[in-house]
C-alpha cells in the first residue's frame, strides 16, 4: 500500500488519506517499508546502479541528479506513511503480506493490497481486498477531484503495470523517452493491458503504431516487439498466430496511415523473438494486409501492400 501511495503527488496523496483517516498496518509491513526506505536512500546516494546482463557481465546505469532527487522524495514519502500508521501485531506472526492478511481477518477489515496475487490470496481466505486503483476509482465516482489519466500516467512512469492506459497515455509515456524501451513498452509487454482493451485493442494499437512510425522506423519495430510479447501471453496458444498476424498487419497499416515506408525487414525482426510455430508466413501476412487496406478503401490496395512488404509474394 505505502509504496504506490507514495508515488502519487502530494495533493492526491492527501485526498486519499483524508478519506481514510485511520489505517491499521501490520508491524511486519512497517518494517518492510522502513527497509525499502533505507534501500531507496542508499540508491539515491549512489552515482550509478549495476545489474547483471544475460551474458553474465555487469551493466552500469548512471543516475542523473533528477533521478537521485526523485528517489529521495519517494523515500521521504514512504517514511511519512509508515510513521503515521496505526501499527499492530497479528495473532500469528508472518511476513509482511501474511501479517497484513491475518490482521485484516482478525479485525474484520478490508485489506488494501496492490499485489494481484496478494488480493487473490486474501479473497480465497475470505478477506475483502482492494487495490489503490479500486480506491481511486471509487473515490473519483464519489466526487473526489482526481485526474485519473494523469495519475495512471504518473504510476506507469514508475513502471507500475497493468493500468488501464489509453493509446494516448502510451504515446505520452513513449515520447519523452524518445521511444526507447521504457514504461510504454513495459505496459504493452504485459497481458494486463490487452485485458483492459480486450475488445478495443485494434484501434488503440493502430494509433500507437502510427505515432511510433511517425517517430522512426526503429520506434515502430521496438514497440511492436513489446506488443507481441504481451498480446501473445494474453491469448490462448490456439490464437497466437492469428493475434501475431493481426498485430503485424496493423503495424504495417500504421505505416500507410503515417505516409511512410515500413521499417526494413520488419517481419524478420519481429520473428527473431517469437517461437517459430506462432510466426505467420510472410505471404499470408501480405494477403491479410491487402484485405486490411481494401477494407480501409485504399486505392490500389495490393500495390500498396507490396510496397510495404517488398519481396513478399502471394502464397
């Protein structure tokens, strides 16, 4: 709870706390928050972070002054939230998640939990549970003046996943990052985004892909790879090839919509990260693209499709 609440700006955080003046927190959760705070302070004092690359080498990422200041602010907000809580011990001690769940059950209270797995465990145990998103939506419907779109973008910028972001939210996240892999790509690479857009994803994806192609060929290739990752995880195995082909076709249609050529070897680059059994054959992608352009009343649809997929012939 405390971590995500701490990511909101101060005004929104105060609006939430005003509606929930009393919060009971398990001791183990406070200890966990304090440890997270200390870790944030440690990272904020560093000049770079290090991670282990897939090939076993150490990769360094330099922290900017802006990033260091952000980490300090977040650690301070986390400290304030932890220190202002009503701390209690559950009857049966456990880790932070288990203690919070037990404490909620013992006191007949709903559990505030922003972990999907944690929510499921609580509800299985008969404990009502809600997330920050549930709380924001409820309070907003009751008249609390939240700008949910801005809040969702702010949270997504901190790599909070599975938010109901629109196509415009995605492009707003990608733009300041120069369309390099970042929060926008992480959002699309998760099945949660595709779940939120289960019936509207085609139009949303086309708008995202069009803006990516307007930026650069590389931007479209990279964002399409992210889209394939999340979309294929969302659908069943039997629908994987169909969904793959549809995403690729709409990415190509986005090139036409942008009035620009398709990235070189787009289909080949996309296939590099996918299992061969789900990758559609290029001739069938060409047929699907011709059909897509015809439905969009594009003149000389077949000629245009061949320009977007040079060297690909009908099956």
